């Protein structure tokens, strides 16, 4: 519960992680802005297609001991989407990292998502301006690549060859023609 003004109190959403109820804490503005930017990228690309992007707040029921609320997900089997949540693995899950959730996002949640059939999983760090992309190898999610948006000062310290090797765009393995820009993911974040 939120402490403070007794006239306005609400319960924070809860996830079930390995059979333990875990209250989610409020998110920082950059967390919300990053998740919103990613949702918008998928919403614009998937217009009038069978896959549906879903923004923060929707429960995903995976196992008897695990139900999660990802920041962004894409579900291509609309039969999984019910009035109270998504039943079964989304095709893509994005978790925006925060200090309070990072450990679960990198361990139990990643493992369960992989075992249940999530095809691609992103861990996104607004503070590091990085995206870790994991892909399912049939049994688990394994790291595919890490993409980082380097600040200007870091780019100036790199050699010309190093700067030429910096990747600022990448492809989502699930959707042909979706070229994702790191600038779009981290657009308008607060300093």
C-alpha cells in the first residue's frame, strides 16, 4: 500500500514469481517513457496485422507458480488474449530494467519465459541506454546481442574504426522489415 495521504491509497500490482507474491513498485519516468516508446514502435509496425502489441499492466499466466506483468509484449495468437490477461507465452516480451526488478527479470522470469516458449526477450536499460536481445533456442532464451546507444563523449573517445562498428539499429527476428532504432527506443528520456 502507498503510505501518506489516507484519502488516496491503492495496491501496487502483484506478480507471482516462483510461487511467491511480489508487489511491483512504482516506475520512474524514464522507465515508463522507454516502455511507451517500444510499444509505439510495435504498434506502428503491426497495424492491421495479426500480432498485437500490449502495453504495461496486463497479466501473463504462464505456470501455476508464475504470472508476470511485462512492460511490453507482442502476442500473435489472439486466442491467448482473454479479458483478464494473456494465457500462454507471448511471442515477444520486453522488460525495462529497474533496480527493484532487475534480478527477477534476469533470472527466474527469463528462465520461465524461455521454457514456456517466448521466442524473443528484451532486457532494456534506460540508464545504460542498452537493449539485450535474447532468442529462444528451443529450450531456453540465450543472448543474441547487446545494443548500446553511446553518448557523444564516448563516441569522441573511440577510434574511427570503433565508431564505424557501433550499431544504432537492429532487426527483431519475429517481424521482417522492422528496423529498430536505438534513438527511437530512448527518445525524450530525462537526463
